[in-house]
C-alpha cells in the first residue's frame, strides 16, 4: 500500500510554469500539422486532457480540455519510470553503482533461503531494460494492495528465463531500482532528484507516493503538471542540458533512449520508436515524447486506453510538421488559434427536460449485503449542492455535487477497484448531479488529478434505490457491483 509523500507548495493564482511562449512558425512548426493532429484525435473519439508542444526554446502550441488546466496536477503513472531512469543515470555518474552490479548484492539480508543461478545473475541493467527473467508482468495496481515489503515480494517472483534475454514489462523492476537507489544514497527518488533535476527544471508542487518500504516506487506514484512532463522531454531533447547547465550526462541520455530490449523496443525505462522518437509513457496516455533529431518535445495527458491508439495519429503528423527553420506560417498560426479557441470551455450537462424533484432523493438508505462492504447511502440538499454520503467499514465518505451545475471540492470516496488500485485520498473532484428522468438521478465525479471520471446512476422506486457506479477508463473492472438500498 502506498501513502502520499509531502507536497511542495504550488504556484499561486498567477501561475507561471517558467516556459517561454512563441508562435509555431517562429520555431519551424507547421501549425496546420497541430490542427490536423487534434482533428484526428477528435475524429477517433480519443479523450485528451492537455497538450503542449515545445521547439526552439519555446512552447508553440498548447491545448487544455475542461476542467483541466496548466496549474492542475496529474497522476503520471509509469511516466515516473523515466524519472527513475534519470536518477539511476545520475547515481552511476556519481559512482554509487554500476550497470553490471548484481541485484542481490544490495539486499543480502532480504534474500530467500535459496537463491538460484538466474536470480543471482540479475543486474541493474536487467532491471532498466526489464529483462529480469520474470515470466509475467507485475503491475502497480497489484502491488498497491500489498502492505508488506515489496522488496520481499520481488524476490518471491520466479525467475524463469536467464536475465538479459527476454523482455517482460514490469513495475517490479522499477521498484527495485528505487530500492537500490535508496540503499546506496540513503535518499528516496524524490529526495535524490529534487536538487539534481526537479528544482533546476522549475518543477514545483509535485508529489511522489511512498511504498511500504519507506521510499518512492520507481514505476509510478508521481504526480505533477503537464509542464513538468514537458520539461523532462525538453531536457532530453537538449541532450541533458537545461538553460546552459548540464543536468544529465549526455552519454546517459543517448544510451537510455536507444532500444536495448529489441523485442519491446525498450531503452532504459524509455519507450523507443522506429522513427527515432522516444517517450516516457504512463498508463492511460500520460506522455512526454521527444523528437531528438528535430529538437522538439511534446507532452499530453489523457484518458486513452493505450498509447498505441494515440501514437499512430501523433507520428502521422510529427515529425513531418517540423521545418528546418522559421518560415512564413502566419495564416496557419491563425488557423491553430481558431481551432484551440473552439475547444469547449466547460463540459455540458445534458437536460432531461423534466422538472427536477430533488426531495425524491433526500434520505438514508440501508444497503443490502455486498462485496464492497457498503452499509448505507444517503442524500441531502445543502444550498445548490446535493450531498452524497456512502458508509462502509472505513467510515462515512462524502461528495458534494452541484445541482445541474459543476462544483469543485475534495473527497475520500472509496473506489480503488475502479481507479487502477489508487486510493484517492482528499482528491480534488468536480461533481454534478442531474435528473435523467423523473426516477433516475445521475452523478458525475471528475477526479481532477487523474484520468478517471465516475458516473453513478441512482434509480428510485418504491422506497428503494439502486446504485450503479462505472468509470470511463481503468486497467481492470470498469463497473462496481450494483448496490440496492431501502429507505430508513
């Protein structure tokens, strides 16, 4: 199980990410390529939440879909793996470890009674390339439910192939890199990277979860802004140099971002592509994409089920949309401005066309026995809000929904099964409630630092309510078991 780490203060109302802005044409970017990309994404029904494109020292295009915006943080999922790669590269440069070091050498007191030859042969480089010899993927969603040591859990995984031979994507390898860094430096990934990378990049307000062993997991748990992901991409596109200061060894940038595991085109915790681009990739498409041959990078956040759905659209238009030098593109720049201005300013709430009788929902409902352990659901009105309360073994959880309007608040509402295993503690949420018909109340909860949007359908009849909760995207089930309650 993971818990949030301390969070640095974010910028105030006058948010400034520290990045310079400019027109696409001034940086040798064809703005029509950006328009075509955004149109293609929309035509495919893919859900982008943010988009930023950087070239020639400036942000030349950015788009934000309500309710997401520049100051808003986002759980970046496996994009954190590429930050872990940076930390390992720095630690190697500082002489704290080497690629050929054996994994078992760092944890002699944690090893199983029998260490076979394959486990004994596993190296730091095998962790970086995810050629550990494991036979199956270990995802973060599984380990987030484990309270015991994840180091011990790693050593329980059978090593069925010779390390260095077979690529199997696994967050377990990333966790062990974080564990090794903690062992050799005495610092968590977050503590280690702040002075060396994050502070120089102007990254603030970020947080990184803490695993049961007391340090950040290397494969996930990092929460930051879209601009933070973009800055990582810009740093890599510039060969590890930021504003004239070298933050990463150039040799590491080059080595980490070329494929080592040929069957997966995987570098040192970076995904690589045949067109020369590479990317930090997080679940549901949180990405920082680098075009090193063109000095360009872009970042997106989204709720898309797999980067393989977005990548073909992206690479259809980039790097083709890059030009060798500034060019006359004022008309295309204007078309892009118009396209961005057309993005809806708010998510529309459909009208049911019936008079809303909010008193119909008010009251408490004893919930029948269920696998979720929910015992009671309740609705109450408070001004322009409809308050929903859910009681389970951990207590009472509440969320405030605007009545046919959006309101922002915070919630501890349970639902990790729908949210890739994350417990969204004190999560900022935008929520509304509306009547779909005279008997059906629908609540929508947008968890603002995530890709998740939950819809809860409440049907009232004969003193009873049925509650059906589903999510827009998840790595596993997208629907909770139906709850049935009787008014008390």
